[in-house]
C-alpha cells in the first residue's frame, strides 16, 4: 500500500507542456549544454526591448497604455506557442522546433531593426513571444531527454537557469548597449542576430530524441485543471497570478518608472534593475529547491507583499535604494512562488495529464503578466503612474494575502507515488 511521502520542490519542477514522446529514438545523448545555450539565447531576445522602450517612446510617440499593450502582445505569443504550437515538437522532433524558435527570434530582431513606427513593434514582439514559447516547451523537454545520466532534477534546474537567466541577461545586455553603444536600438539587434548563428549551427550535433511518426497528427494539448482540486488549484492560480503581475510591471514599465518617478535616466542601470528580478528569481530556485512546496509558497507570497510595499514607497519617496530592495525582494518572491506553485501542480495532477495541468498553470501566470500591466498602463494616462500602480499594488497585495492565508491553512501537498514526477535513477544517487 502506497504511503504519503513529503516532497521537496526540486523533485517536482517539471515544467514541460509537451507530452513525453511515445517512441523516443534510441541514440546517444549529445548536446545537453548546447540546448541549454539555445534556450538561454532565445529567451534573452524576449527581454532585449525592455530598456529600449524609453528610446522608442519619444521617437514613435506612443503612450504608456500602448507600451503595456506592446508587452501584452509578447505574452500572448508565448502562451499561444506553449498551448497550441509546441505540441508539434512531439511529432516533428525537438531539433526542428528549436531551429524554428531560433529563426523566429531572428525574424523578430529583423523587424526591430527596420521598425520606424509603433506598428512595427507589435508584430516584432508577437513573433518574439512565439519564439520564447516554442523554445521553452521544446528545450525543457529536450533537456529532460538529453541529460547524460537521466537525472531529471538536474535537467529541471538547468531549464530554470536557462529560462530565467536568459530573460535577465537580455535586458542587462540591452541596457549596457543602450547606454554606451552607437545607435543602440539597432546595434543590440545586430549583435543578437550574430549570436543566433552559432546557436543554430550547434543544433547539428544535438541528438534527436523523437522518432517522427509515419503520419503527423497534430492537435493542441490544451489546458486541464487537475481533477477534484478546484480550490487548491485556485490558490496556486492566485499565487502565480500575483507573482507574474510583479514580473509584468517590471518588464513593461520599469524604465519609465525609473526615468519619471525616480529621475534615473541611465539605461544600463534600468537594464540591470530589470534583470535583477529575473536573476534573483533563478538564484532563489537553484539555492532553495530543497524547500517543501508549502514553505516555498508561504515565503514567496509573504515576500511578494513586502516587495510591493517597498516598490510603492520608492515610487512615492523617490529613493532608488528602496526600489532596489523591492527588486531583490520581488525576485525572491517570484522565484519561490513559481517553484512552490509548479511543484504543487505536478503533485496534484494525474501523471497522464501533467502537461495540460502545467499549461493551465502557465495560463494563469501569463494572465497575471498581461492584464494588470495593461490596466496600469491605460489608467496611468488619467490617474498618473503613481496612483495607478498604487491601486494595482493594493489589489495584488490583497489577493496575495488571501492566497497566503489559504496556503497556511491547507495541508502540505504529498505524493502517493514512490517516485517523483522527475525521478532520478538509483545510479545517479550512488
């Protein structure tokens, strides 16, 4: 008879929205680190525009509301790719999907290079979102299948580092180029296009882990809330909605916040601060993956409320040091909330439906990434940035507090399985 076993987040960090291929090809596992590098480079392209918005805004004449809409288009592209497009890699193979993501990312950079109005930014961001979504799904699955010793926990942590690390590096690099480079809205994309070439060539030596079927039968996996877990999933949905709201505000509005409210016009500093929330999130997950899901969620939501308070205080008092403290706290909050949330979803979902449950989790996350940011951008035109973000912070803080209360009152999620969803074979623990 199976017994309930306490678990650690690191054992349940499976972020695949793909199904494991039914008939993987028997081949040597080559290219684990190449795939991780491709993942990082493509994800970096998703955040390169962040420090550049303040340069495009006066040139193209778009408002804060339109700025957040441009960001929302990116998030929509990511979600569409995760839920609708990514299942193709189960049929056609991981390498074609990764190559497609690189090509789309290059196409996005090309659109940014020729952009001479706001109308060009929208498709450029959407294509970038598609690339990020496709690479997230295909690379996460590929890393799990290519890990040399079958250590899925290591593959999951590498996936986390490449994903969030790429997002952080992209905005950091773009901020430095924007501050010190010649023609920054062009140069950064030329450099990025050059970086994509070795990434594409490197795929030639990566092992393919999927044997294409005789007939391709593509259909979206869709999303699925784990059966009989409505209330518990709602708590997780609320937690990740709040965490990604913080990410969304940083990704879409931080450079404008710094210039308008904190009077900081250095693009390199804006890029570094935007990168800080992503890099702190990845460090928190790598360092604290032994926490239980409930503990991770508890501290994540608590720190989220603290972060909102610090950021609002900084915007009203104009202290950059307080804003930096809010950034670091927010990164910890986002990393822990995501880690605890994804682990709980994997614990609650039936094994055969985990891909759809993870897709449902990401749907809630990207709703938090887009809806509040667009609301703040639109309302800031009539209320002002400070008031708009204050009202958003109050709502998100209240929702996070409710989720925190529910997490503390609920039971620690446990598994009745004898092995975690990302098992490590006995040989790897010897």
